[in-house]
C-alpha cells in the first residue's frame, strides 16, 4: 500500500508540471489582397542566438514549393519532416486562417523569435514577412507583415 | 632568307583575302546579308593555314569599305535587323529554357519513390514533430475563412 501511494505521488508530481507547462496558443493570420494564387507561409522559431529551433506551422502541402520560403528552407534544408503533422492548406488572397497549437509555456519571454516566410507563385518571395519576439507583451497585438500578411495576432 | 619567305607567304595570304573580298563586294542587295559570311569563309579558307584568325579579321577590315558601301547603297538596315532578331531569339529561348528547367526541377520533386522532397503529413494525421515546442498530446486545430 505504501509503495502504491509513493508511486502515485511520484507519478502525479511528474505529470502535473508537464501539463501546466503547455498551453493552447492561437495564431490568427489575415492575408492582404495581393491578387495572386494562394500563399504558402512557414512559421518557425529561432532562439536568442538566431539558431533554428523548430517549425510551428506550414501553410501549403506541396514540398516542391518550400524552397521559395527561403528563410525556412535555409534553416531546415527543406526537410519536410520538420512540418510533418503541422501542415495545412495554402491561404488565398484576402482570406484568413486561425491555427491553435498546444505549445510549451517556456517559449514565451525566453528569447525565442517567431519568423514567418511567405511566397506566392509568380510573385516576389517574402522571407522575413514577419519577425517578432515570442513574448507575452506581444500577445493580442496585431503584427503587420511586409507583403502578403496583413496581420498576425497571437492569443492564448 | 627564311624571313623573306615568311613575308612572301604573308603578302600572298593578304592579297588573296583582299581579292576574294573585293570580288564578293558587288553582290546585289538580297545577298548582302550573306556577303560578310561568304567573305569571312573565303578569307578563312584561304588564309587560315598560314596566318590564322587574327589576319582574317584584318583582311575583313580591309574589305569592309567596299562591303559597307554596298550595304549603304542597297540595304543599309539588313545587317542590323538580322543581328538584333538573332540576339532576341537567343535571349528569349534561353529565358524560356530557364523557365522550363525550373518547372522540370519542381516536377522532379513532386512526390513518388526516390523524389528529393516528400510532402509532409497534414495536420491531424500525424503527431507534431518532437522539436520541443509542442505538447504532443493535442493535435493542431485549424479554422480557415
């Protein structure tokens, strides 16, 4: 009985912090009216030193176009496994997409930076469409893009 | 004696080129576009063995007043138009080829066995990558408008 209680306590102690450290975070992206084909965009994270940490979302499922997301492609070598399970459809001009991800809490206010690269067929590529620190201060704010993304809003 | 023979050979070569070029000069207008090529080929065939391409160039310069005179009087724009068309065509072709090559590259990557880039698993069909950013218990949720 004593062993069972100890095991239970230990399991709870290990599990609860794990649950508490994750949170659903929503990325709401509104595209500009750029009057072109659907846009591909990649959202990925670098650390305080600028090194690639991982990808958060890929809009666009055909890997042959990923090289046009030049920042992401350079960081990953175009490795589609980096966006396996976190890939959705490309997004049309003037459309919006809302993606909710269960992210680690430690991502915020730890020096991580969110990058968004965007590309549209037969139109200029837009690496660094958005570059913004992942901080709680930026939550709820509409962050403007350079060319194809009108705004990106991160909320909890 | 040796140098005198070389000089003689050189003189003969230049003379042959000049004669060939001059004899080609009075060809009528429709053939003017061909004339420089014919002159060049004739010069080349007659002199290449002895003096090489540099002398061919100078022989053509020697003949050019006659050729220019003929071109100016008969069809002054013929050379220029032909040259421009040729240049544009090559440029266009190369640009088209580049475009085709680009498409070919992208087609090569389009899935299939042995392709360079396989498409990633769509959200919800596979867990997110273990990159330390996700709590893998919950799959991404997407809402598009």
